C-alpha cells in the first residue's frame, strides 16, 4: 500500500472521461484520488484513453502510465474493475465481453446498490447526436475543446501563483452558452428516458463532462463528470447512498496528506480532501 494514502472506503466508485493521452488530463489529481480511496467496485465509464488525440500525436507522460498501473494494481488486489469504452476509446469496443488483467470490458451494465436500487451504467455517447451523425463536427469540437483546456491551464497557473483555487474556464463557458446548456438538458433527459424504458431506478453515465445528480421524471440521473475540468467522481456508500465529489486543488504533498487525517466533505480548495456535490439515498426531500 502507498505510504502516502489516506483510505476513504466506498462500496463503488464511478469515474470517466479521464482522457489519458492528452495534455488536458489531470492525471496527478486522479492518481492522488486513486491512492486515497478503496472500493469493492470501480467502474471506468468511458473515454479513459483518448484514442482520437493519440492518433494525431503521441503524448504519454509518466503520470498517465502511473494511472493505468494503479488501476491494474487495484484489479489484482481484488477490486472488481469494469471498463465501459466511450467514443474516444472506441477501439476497446472490439473487446467487449472479454477480460484483460482482471478488468471486465462491457458495452453497458446494470449496477445494484446496497439499498436495492438498479442503475444502468453506460458512457452515453450514443445519445449525442453530434457524435452519432456528424463525426467531423465532433472532431472539430474536440479540437476547440482542447484549445480551451490549454487556455484553462495557463489561466490556472496564474491563479495558483496569485493564491486562488482551481477554476475551470471551459466548464464556465459551457454553462454560459445557451446552446451548450440546452444540449446538456437534452442529453440528461434522453438518458432518463432510457432508464424509464429499461425499468431501472436510475442511470449513471459520463461523456458530457458535467457532474450531476438529480431526479428526472422519477428516475435518478447521475453523471460522474470528468478528469480534465471538474476532477469529479461518483461514489456509493455502504448503505447505498450516492455522492458526487470533486477532488480539487493542488496535488497534495506527503506532509499535506499526513496533516489531513479526516475525510470531511469540504467546500474549501484543500488538496486531497473531498468536496461534496450532492448526497442521494432512498430518503430524499
């Protein structure tokens, strides 16, 4: 076990849209998160490796390799790891229903929470009309998004030097552009409709880089976010409650981690501390 780790234990963890192989990937944040958490189930909900970007040019720093090795190590140590390929790592869809290094590769799956609810788990790109019907536009949007992330990194270097916490320019712009807001709403409603049609209690997905837990037409819609903007994950507690967290701030040093012995939800930009975004269980008001 990593000597630096503080162990936050969960029944299940969902992460997606890591985009390993791109400069925008916050691999250090994710590695810190993986070292600091344990779970019985770990779901990789698509776009883990960015094949689109790697086709344009090879980018694979050591931190990206460390993330892969950490996930493989979790699988070897008994964590049930399920990989659902997305559109950026669609090459892995050729290996659906196979196991690799104790990692199950599936197109989608149904997860049953500790309190008995059933959730459809899928990446969600098949419900994105741009990805499905206008591939060239999806590539153009991906290039523009990458440019925005580069600007975002530059901005946050300046913010860090001035003592300000991490802030996502790209996430801010998405929520300010009317068409982007409509796209997110349409996507969420489409996934909720799928859950209703399948007769499950909710849906867990990724793809749009917008972490969210909310009720839509009687089903629970969950998006676990991403690791290029929000650095977020969805977790299930041992009583079945679902919580959306952010793992924000600078990557913790050894002294930082040793100095933070508790796992309190916090709105402060402290390294390695969970930032609660919502808590859902059977009892909701």
